């Protein structure tokens, strides 16, 4: 990867010099910096937020890697201006070829000026971090503590991180994925332990409230910098009489105190606060958004950047039990800022990597903790699973929850008082929660946010419909299938290799991909359009003769995303599936203007076979008068309305959430998959006269990945030849 881009680098000298004053880093600069180092992979700009000149500043962040960039047996190296700096790499997930997929990286910046920036280049060719790991003995040799105190109706319940860590040390229970003490990071630069327990009063333990402490101690003699993520939960699954609980909260870490009165903590929810003991790191790690997209962990977006005025306006934090910018009732109709491959706040981060967008993304992923989707199993300390309880559900008859093997009912305990959570989750409108936040921070809290939401998607389905522990999603609305697959793929891909839930999510994803491939590809001639048609929820409109193509487009993108992530079965499925958006653009006898319709007819009657041509779809879906009009002509535009120009597509073509915008990620997925005709469909799609401004609302601003035309043609030809 060694490239002599000296001309480009010279052109950026002024920008390099100016960064100390402005603390801004252009993405191109990070790419160029990485390209100058032998074995260079990517770069991270470490930006001071303390306003002070400092030395030996630690920074911890999450980093994904393109498959093959960090081969098995190689180590990462970190440099600033060609000079090595200390680095610790906690490897979390690997690819099938055993190359590194995701890691939590900790580097120590030797010198960081007030409001200044240092660019850390990550490359291969390093050595494993040397020295003994930071230990609990090191931490407990200080007077460190972090405490939670909740006043519930005059009774005080407390928990102490120091007490829990001392008990874990006595029990020798700290290990990776330990139920009592989970070792999340371990090395000579930093170690992190996660401990938790029910909150206790003078006389008793709370049956519902628990505290968790994520304690990250940085090396020092003595230790003088500890980051503590304090989590308060009301989410046990099988405890009788779950209910909302109101309390006054006090969190204390060293000299720092957070107080909040009159918190109504809803059942099956949680909230958290990050606080520091000793010296606060006070740095922002700005990753390379271009490399993040190139890794295929997320889709490829148009080259746009949210405006400064917009970023100045977004929220930076949320209070406990606030839902931030998330929709109160997610099942509400209409556009929502959270709906899309990624939510509005996350796309703003990906496209800017700006600290304001970063904090906005974290705030709304924090806010997702206020929805009743968190069900923790006391036996394992982890999210409850449909493998352990294949008959548990939030829907269906009580009789459906009886497990014939155990003879026990697996229905959740009912709330008998004070259950007034004003926020309602809905998988058909579900945002991506925790995925990118965990990816770029390495914080276990956000990994669990993602895992809880992915798990809830399963047990909110009737157990008979999901085939119990098989976890099938196909009985949902098509958009719910799409977002459910998205979340399931994300959690299976990013969850660490050795995590107990890794195989759980992988198996459920495999089950779903197998089902779709068997249902739609086993006899492809019976499903010629490439549309999802199973169950009444799919072909739902006009007496079960029509479907919603925009929902189907969500599904096409989701499967394309799974193919990007490398899951078996997804690549073949998306090549079949993407025929539907391509056919609505260039299919014989179909006018692309109506390819983005709200509904399209796909059969003549409720039990009739699916049409075998796009021409039949078109003529059944539009009036005869329209079918005789010139495609994209003046008459068609006039019929659509005075806002439309000739060539515009139906359904709010000027809106970043309109139906053409919804279609865009599906067409991009079709091009990336090499579907025959996809490139032509994309060219026609981008040639339309009215297109949305995605600048500050980029949820659907996905475009095909950069690739040369010859490679695209070869891919398309190869795909066409496959049986």
C-alpha cells in the first residue's frame, strides 16, 4: 500500500500547519497520511479538547479494518510523523481468513498541544504491546471508587464499584465474559473490568434495580486516570411484578457528582453516565470516514458534508429516560429521522466525522435505552435468548408460550402497576442502534445496546411464526424484515469472536438467509420479479394484489448490506432480489417514472400467481390513459402535479425521504452486486431532473461503491451465468 503521493502531501502542508489552531482535519489528509507509511492502513486524528498542553495522552477508540488489511499473525503499528508511539490492540472480531475485522485500539500520544491535533497512522509491522497488564491490584492500590445511590420513596439503595471489584478479586472471577466480572480490555496501556449487581438498601436488595460499572484504568505509577461508565438498569426478565420506579439519583466518582431528581425509570430500560476519576483524557479520536465506508462495514455514501450551521444545532447529550430525537411511537406513519440504513445522526457522523455529529450519534443511541426492549437474564447476565426460551414472546396467546419439553410457560411476568413508558419501539420503523457507536468507540455499552435490540426483534414475534428458536423474520411486514435483517447482520458481524452470543446471532442470521434462499431461489421461475411476496403482509394492498415497492427497496438494500459484510447466502440472494428495483427502472414495458410508486400491482387476484413481467405490473398499476403516455414526457409530469418536471419520478422526488430516495440504496446495492442492467438503471436514476438535497439529511444518500466499469461488467456477466 506504499504510495509516493508526495505532490498531494506537499499541497496539504498548510492544512497540516493550521490544524493546531482549528482542530479540523480533512478526510483526504488522513488518507494521504496513511498512504505515506509502509504497510499503512488508515489514520486517526487525535484532537485535544482540554485546552491545555499535555504529554503522554492516552486515547482509546474502536477501529474496523478491511478484510486482509491486518493478516493473521501480524501486529498493528502506530506512528506520528514516522515515529513509533505506544499502542495496545485488544482484538475483538476477525474475518473468515482470520484477518482482523474489529479491535479496540489504545495509543499514547507523547505530546498534544492545547486544542491541537496529532495524526496517528496505523500500519502493519508492529510488535505486540510489551509489559505486564494493568491489574486490579494497581487500581485498588489507589482510593478509586464509583458509587450509585438511589432514593426510592425514602429508602436508599446503593452500589459501589470498588466493593464489587474487591469481591471479584477475592473470588478470582475476572475473566473475559465472566458473569461476575468481565475483562473487556487487558494490556500494559489500559485494562477495563465490567462488574454489576442489584442495588442494595440497609435491609434488602432491590428485586428490579441494578447498577453496572465499566471501569477503564489507564497505566500510571500510580494510576491517575480512570474512565467509569455507570449504568443503571431496570431490566431483569423473569423477576415478578416488573414496573416503573421513581427515584432521585446520585452518581459519584471521586470529586465528581451527578445528581438527578424524580427520575421515572421505565421497566425493561436503562440509562448511563460516563465520568472520570483523576485525569480526564479529554480527546476526540476522529477516524477516517472514507476508510470506514471502504471497509464495507457500512454502505458507501455520496460525497456530501453536513453544514456547520446544522451541526451547531444538534443535541449533544440526553438526560435519563429521555428519548432524544428518536420517535416517541416508532409505529407512527410518515418519515422519521431514525428510519433508513443508518439514522440521520449516524449518517451525519459518517459523512463529517465531526465531534458535534459524534456526540449527537451517541446521545441518540443513549436515548434508545429508554424503550422497553431490554431483557437481561439473571442466570447468564446477558440478554435473554430464544435458544434458552424458545417459547417466550411479547405477542400471541398465553398458551403459545408453553414449552412442551419443560412443561413451563415462558410468558414474561406482567406489569401490575406503574407501567407508563411513553415510548414505543417498532421493528418496522426501527433505527440502527449501537452499531456504529460501538464500532468507533469500542465501548461495550453500545455493543450491548445493539445486542438487546437485535434480540428484542426476535421475541416480539409470535413464537410459532418465528419457528421458536429458529428466529425467522419472514412473518413481519417487509420493512420490518428489512430492518430486522439489518440489525441481525450488524450484531452477528461486529460481536467479538469469543463472545457467548456470537454463535447465537450467527445461527439466527444463517437460518433466515437459508429460509429466503429456499423460498425464493429454489425455484426462481415462480418468483420472476425479484419482489418479496410471501405472507399477506407483503402483498397487502388492494385486496392483496399489490405491494409497497419502497418497503421492498429497504429489503433489497438490507440483503446487499449483508452481502457486503460477507455472509454466506446473501450475495446470491441480493442478485435475485435486486431485479425488482432494476426492472422498475429499465424493465420492458415499464416506465421508470412510476418505479417509485407507493404501491404496485403484482397479480390479478388474492390467490393468483405473481406476474412474470414488468410490463404486466405497469399496466395493472397505472390507468390506461397513463400507460399510453410517453414515459417521462410533459403529459405524465402534468398528471403528477405542478411540482413535477418531465422525467421526474413519482413520490416527492425533491425530498430526502421521498420514494425515489427510498429506492436509491436498493439501486446502489444492485450495481454493487453486478446485477445485469443495474448500471444502466443507475444512470437513468441519476439523470432525473429533480433530486433531493441530502446535505443535512443523508439517510438514503447511498451510491455504488467506486469500481472500474470493466470490473462491473465482468461481475454482471459472471452473475448472469450463475444458475
